[in-house]
C-alpha cells in the first residue's frame, strides 16, 4: 500500500503517439510526474500507478482523435473524471494515456418541459443543480463526492437519494459514447421509453470505461419539492435503527434519504465536523413533499423510531441546518480516516435484500468488535446498501491482511443472503474475484462483449475482470 508513485510500463509512449498527442492537445498534454501521479492515485488503499501521459479533452472530436491514435499504436486509454472512485476504477494498470474529461463541463441543453437535461461528461453534480435551481428542477443522484456526471454514469453511482429517486441506471436517458474503434455513437433518443433494439445505454452504464468513453449524458430531472425536512435520531441498538428503516419502508413512507452511521462513525463525524450528536448508532433522514405531507411523514417515522428505542427526533427545515447535516454525512469517509493520524482508508460496500439488512449489519458489527483495526459502518440503508471503512496504517501490511479477511467474511455473508458484492462502488480492481463468485458464467458473457467491442483490451484494461 505504498503511497509512492510507481510505473508498470516497460517503455515510453511511441514517438508517433507523442507527436499525435501534441498535435491534438498542445499544452493540455502533460508528461510530468506530478500530474501523472495525481491521475494514477486512488481515494482508497490502492497503490499509485502512473499513466505515461495525461491529456485534458475539450470536445468529443478530440476524444475520437485520441482513441483512433492510441488504438492504431496499441496504447491503453483510461477515462478520468473527478477521481473519486474507491475501487481502483481509474488506475492505469498498463500505463497508457489517461484522458481527463473534467474540462468538458458544459451544460448543453435544459428541457424543462420534458424534465431532462443534456450535459458534457465533466459537469459536476453540484454545478448542475446550481444551474437548474432557477427553473425549479434538480438532479437527485448524490454519491457524496462532487463527482462528474460521466464518472457517475460509468460506475453506475447512486448515493443518499437512491431510496426514492433510484440510481444512475434509472436517471440516464441516453449517452454519447466513443467506442474502442473510434466511432461516435448515441445510445438512444430523449424519449422516456423505447423498445428499439438492444439497450446500449444500460450496457455502458456501470462499464467503468471498459467498453466506451462517455462524453455526453442526458438525464432525467425532478421538480424541487415544496418542502424538505431533515431529521436525526440516535438509537440504543443497531438493530433498533435498522428495524425503524425497514418498518417505515414497509408502511410505504417515501423516504427521500435515510442513512445509518454506527457509534464509531458518529464519534468520527463529531470530531471531524465539530458536531455534538450522541455517539450511538444514528439515522439521518430527509423527507420531501408538500408541507403537510412532510409533517405527516416525520410524525409517523418519529413514532416508529420511538418504538424501536430511538431517542430524541431532532428535525429541521432550515436550509443551513440541513446543509450542515449532509455535509457531515458526505465527509464521513474522511472523518473515519481521521480517526488515526497518517492512515489510509479502505472502503468496501455490499447490498442485500432489505429483509436481511438488520442481520447482515449486526453480524458485521460483531466481526468488527473483535478486530484490531478501527472500522466504521455507514450506508444507504433505505435500499439495503451499507459500507465499512477500515482505517489502516500503510506501514503495517498485517493490517491490510486483516482488513482483507474481514472484507471476505462481509462479502460472502452478503452473497449468502442473495445480495451483491458491491451496491455502488463498482468492481474496478478490488472486487474481481467476488464478481465471479456472484455471477459465475455470466462473467464469461461479459468477457465476450468486451472482446467484441475492444479486442485489443485498450479501454481501461484490467478493470472488472481480466481477459
């Protein structure tokens, strides 16, 4: 888990590739080690691996030219957005050229009457919602980080609002994608549904840049709710917190957000965000709707929480208080890592059917109680998805081995409950073996698709599975 940059390439880029990159990108071609290390690093525990070059694209046409150049010289291409993924999804395992799309950040067309918008891949989700506010619309997918829309589509992101609004799978109407043979395609039109051929949009969503480079995205939007209210409630037991969520959903209460943070995570959040919540398992809620409807939701969930051992139900409809609460939640990963100075985080996630959620979290908590390394639990419990963040000393390899063993138990438990090895982080480098355990022969079908579209294995090679 060394933080030192390393390169896995055996030779520099061929001169024709360098010459072509200079011609296309000019001063947006970077060969310096600092820029390459920035694009070869990960938010999590994976070692830094340097690409051979980094370029900043400004148009789809430049991406097409880049792909044709690189494919002609068998040079890998790795698409890059904000770099917030945590399963090594953008690590350049074979060197090559990392194409940073963050400067392709234009909002191209807002169709307010149709509740959709088309953006370039580098648009950030916070930027988009700031732009949409004046037309009374918003984009609800919120993975926590201020990620790019293209990156969110590529990893099939979800986040805190998924319990009500779904994930990127539901949010994307169509994509503009550059294929490994340099074709510029659109996967669909703006219609809300279609039965026209294979669903290429869904094929590309979650493909982590292995099948195509997304340059434009058309998204579903939603109206800004009349009233928004947030609430916080701590619980004496972890089971009581999870049961509250399950019972609320079973009653049909349309929770917009519901997040769980265990006692260790609350300790970290209080220290990091300068808050004073009880250091117990805690639920963060958000309710959307008309003022009267939101009040009814709060009243009902408050009563359910009380029956399950919940404490004071602290709620607020003030924007500044809601912003402070969700900022603390979004920074929970950094708060967890901050529990130990000089350490790194290893975040993992699973998702199980909601009827098995309490059992899965409680058993995981028991495992963590006997561990020698600190770890926190947090997650989007409204859809059965939760995370564990291990906080590791990078100079102690035995801690990484312990985390690996604990993660193995967690993922196997989720699979035994008919869940998945990852609810939203993707496969990347970290969960390739578990993908095989989860889907078996279906992974061979994925390999067939990859070989058909990218026979030279040049698009983000080494991710999801090996060929």
